[in-house]
């Protein structure tokens, strides 16, 4: 397993694309796409996860899920890097995990945000509460979702529309990926109305409207 | 509003660390070795004499199978139910697992209730300490008292789970656990009275187990209890609980009256009679016959005679009762990853932005995709079940 620490943060120089820091929720979706390697390799950015993510993936291992094995393959292939928090990151982490439930996040989500702040990166989390907390407390931090990652300009430039559409459909079906309301139309247009109607993780109104023939 | 680790009393953090370590069955020495400190450092942290650093908390949380957030968020519930059970049942793995499952479900439920501002009504009857003297007589008296309190008269208790939950405010979970375990009971100030009944057992046996655990709730509330299948009565407490269950589920007058009605002057008690009576009182056929033996309606040894002569089979019960046998809904609920009520609470906490996916997955011990399926299935925009009227204050 490759681990980087904040001492390496200096390698992200201003002319380097900022690292993308993915939360457990996004890693599960990426693996569910069936195209994790080509998607991540298409990115000019490094894809990093906080070192707590593997233990969160392990929660599903006892129930027959293979996310941790797939993740370890990606780490061993140097496609994903695992990062520990430095002092600055640890301070942010602490402020995100201690306090009232409504104002805190679990360790993986908090570490993802802390890591992105520490490394001047972009945090990718599929969690409304995390986005709300970031918008209130870390206004300068860029936050994205799995759909943002799958439709990233680098990915669209390298992979065919068909592959991107299949990846999104697989993430919806196998990973029950959640989709932001602002992304409904792009998701439906990419995967097509017929497949959108089959995705239980899309809201019913979207599935029904996808079924209706265009007027 | 955020809080720093410095704003939490070291003693409070230490106590939570101790409970988490004991729940994870890890010794202080092993914890110390795992994070590279001396055992005395772990001792000092747990006793609140040394403040734990965030990095140490992170390492310890991971080692204990939890998270810093689960340890230190304000509303999380920290109780020592599982260690208390382990001290009681020793190396009995099945009992430990059942007790841990109950503790896990109750803790999650209480945290979500607290977060959502839901207060469960506790309408507990007074505790009745077992006094020296005839245990059975005391149990009969206390069971009658509870029946009167609940306004049951001499009618059957067809669903003790609903009764315990709705009338008394006991937390009852019906989950699949090892077949040797019939029931688990514990009381904790934070959680209240909690009971777990085995979904792998037939409904009638679960009713018996529920009656037995209710006896412990009345008599020895502060002692955690595990009821094993066919447990021998090796203590006054167990004799009390069994007698309480019999008197509560099959009150003497009701049984004698119904026996007279059902046998209708016959000179032998047949399998058909037993099946009808057991169905009426919602208890097992064995419990029914043994109660009739106890009340002197049939000769002692009648149940043993049935057993020696082929027993009373489920197929025979189906022939007698036909459509009167209803599906066991609690078994179906037990096959879900969590309870229906926890699903609803989790959905609501997520919808209101009070708990994140990561927090809920850990609290409910679910993998993310399982949790997403649960949250998705409850979503207001999820399916046809979700149209409806506004709930008024």
C-alpha cells in the first residue's frame, strides 16, 4: 500500500493539477463502475484517499463485498495513493469529528476534507451533509461528487461516451450511487431514458419522466 | 459549532475509550502495543489522567473497530452492556453474540431517537424483589398484578412483543441468533429495558421467552439475563421467571375455563384439544400441556405421554387450524439487515442532514451499499408508498 504524508505535499506545485481526494463513498462508486482503472488513469490529477478509507471499506468485506480487494489492487498498481494527515490536516480532522452529530462527520468523510484542505486539493464526497459543512466552514475548498469525477473533462477526453455512460449506469446499479439534483439531466442524457428508468437510486420522479416519450 | 478535544474532559474521553476497548475485547496491553505506547499510558488515558492526542484517538478507534466521531460526537451512547454480559456468560459465544447484537441495536436506536428529539414513553411497572418464601406464589401474584395494570383481564396475550413495546415502553428486538438462545434481557439507565427474542424459534416459543424475560424485568431488573433453550431451573430467579411466564401468558382461571369449553365433556385430552388451546393462548403446545398438568386438569406426565407416542406435529396443527395459522411477520422482519424502526429513524436522520452516510453506516454496522438501499427504499420520492398528508404538530 502506498502512503504519502503531508511532507510530500510540496510536490503539488502550482503548475501541477491539484490532487483529487476521494471519500469512501466515491471509492465504492468508482469500483462499482467496473472502469475504475481507466477512469483514474485518464485524470491528469493524482487520486488520493485518506488512510482511514481502507478500514471503512473493510466493513463490507465480511458480507461478501469485494470493494476492499479491488481497492487494494488499485493501490498496489499505484493508481490510487493512500495519504496520512499532517499536523494541519489533523487539526481540521479534529474539528470535523468532535462535537454535535449534526455538525460532525465520520472519520473517513472528515479525513477526506482535511486531506483536501491540507494538500490544496479537491474533495470528492457523495454526502449532502459534508457539502453543507464545507460550504459553511471551508468556502475556498472545491468539493465534487462521483458524477463530477466520472464526467470530468479529462475522463471525457480519454474515454468514449459509451464507456462513461456504462460506468455511470454500473455505479447507479451496483453501487446505488446517489446523484445530486443538479446532475439528474446529465445522468439521464448520458445513460439514456430506458436505463435511467431501471435505476432505483434515482428518484422516482426522474425514473418516471425518463420513461415518458419526448413530446 | 465545533468542539476541540481540549474542551472534552479527559475523564469522559477516557471512559469512552475504556468502554470501546472492552466492547472490542482488547486488553490494555494489546492496545498499548498496537499504538506503540506503554500500557500505563493507556491506563492513564482511560482514567482521565492523560489527555489522548487526536492521532492516538484515531489509532485506538481503528483498533477498536469504531471511529473518533463515534467515540466523541455529543449524542453517541456509551454503555457497558456487552462487557457486563461477557462477565456473566463467560465463554458462551452464542450468548455473547446475542447480547452484543441487542446492545448494538438499542444503542443505535437511542442515539437516533435522541438526535431526532423522540422520547420513548417508559411506563415501567414497579420492581418486585423476590422475597424469601414461595417463589411460585410471588410470581403468580406479580403476574396477576401486571395483568390488572395492563387491563388484560383473563384474556390471552397473543402478541407479547406489541404489549411490551406499546404498553410498557420496553425495547424488544426479534432477530435471528443461535438456536440455543431463547432470549436476552438487560436494563440500563440510558437505554431502558431491552429484550431480544430469537426469530429462529417459533412464535409461540418466542412468546414463552418474552414472558420469561418479563419475569426478570419485574423481579431482577438490574441483572442482565440470557435465557437458553430448555434451561434448567437452577435458581430462585429462574423459577420465578418461569412461573411468572406461565401465570402471565396462561392465567389459571382462563386456562381452566377454556379447557372446559374446548374439551366439552370429553374423557380424554386429545392432540386436537392441545392444538386449539395452545393456539388460543399463543404458547407452545408443551407449555400448554405442562400448565394443564400444573393446574391439575390433566395427569402429571401427560406431555411425556404425547412425546412417547409421536408428539404433536406441526402438520397436525395445520390440519386442525387451517387458515387460522398466520404468517410469522417477525421472522420476515428479522431477515432485514436492521429493524424496520431503525430504518425509518436512519432515513429521517439522513434526510434532515443530521447524520452522514458514513456516520449511519458505522452506527448501524452496515456496508455503504446496504445502507444506500435502505435509505433509497424509504425516500419520499422513492415509490408509490410515499404520497400522503402532512403530519400536524
